[in-house]
């Protein structure tokens, strides 16, 4: 079963409180989303393998370490996932970016892919799928289905806020996928919003309604 990690770093929790506030405007919401995504990327990359290198400083040769060629991919689920990419790229600039766009079929209510572009070496990359909200889990589950169909093998999911219903659905559909969160909230309401959540992340990021 995929593990669920909730990052309790004080900076993440502090920024999340501002993000949740209904009075926070679009510019600040976008900045905070990127900042939290960056801090979460810092935590999520803790296990990256290192290799020994020698570096000549102005004084002497030093025994140092660099990240040993791990190929990472970040895959935002369109549209709200885009709001997390820049903050992560600040820390992991060599990562490749894939995109998965899904819409909900009005009749079946199932997510349907409308845009998918992944790095050509998909089978060799470690992917972090990003979406600020894990509500029912429908989009994230389908995004990972789509990625697996194209050869992705190693996938983790990073969201800011999740509902227990979404976590459970993800664990059932993709039991090997670990989930990384800034908060596991209380529930979904009858309209599919996470409670207390932060509202519609896409609308708040892009100033739409
Ligand atoms: N998507 C959002 O943006 N917010 C929610 O609360 C649920 C899904």
C-alpha cells in the first residue's frame, strides 16, 4: 500500500494557513503555492542518491557529494498543477516536465484525456505528479493510468491538500504510489470541495471564477 506523508515543516504549515485564507488574493496565492511546492520538493528529494566527487577549492581538494544522475520528471495535472511547477523547478532545474490534461465527460462524469505529453525516456524517470488538491482522486488516478500506459514505472503524487476520500481511492487504484501532502483535511462536501480546504485552487491561482 502506498504510504501517505504529511509534511509538518513549520514553513509549509505557516504558508498553507495564508493560502487557505479566503482574503488571500491571486498574486499572493500563486506565490504561496510555488513556495510550498518548493519546500515540499526539498523534503521529497531527501532520499536522492549521492555520489562522491573531488572538488578543488581555492585552499585544498575537498571530498564532496553530488546527486548521482537520477532522472526526475514533474507532471502537473492541468490546470491547477501548473501552479506548483516553478517552485519545484527552482530546486530541481534539471527535471523534465510532462503535462497531463483531463476533462470530465458530462455524461459519464469520467475524466478523459485531452492533452498528454511526457518525456521520451518515460520508462527511466522517477515522476512526481503534482496537483494542489486531491479531492475525489478521479483526475490523479486517471493521470497516473495515462502515464502508466505510456511506460511510466516510478510515480509519486504530491498535493497540497487532500480529502481522506481521495487518498483512499488513490491507494486502491494505484497501491504502489506514495502520496505527499501539506495537509490531510476532514472530508469532501456535497459539491466535491475539500473541507476546510482552500476553495477552487485553479480559480484562485489564475484569477478566474
Ligand atoms: N478542486 C479544488 O480546486 N478544490 C477542492 O476543494 C476540490 C477540488
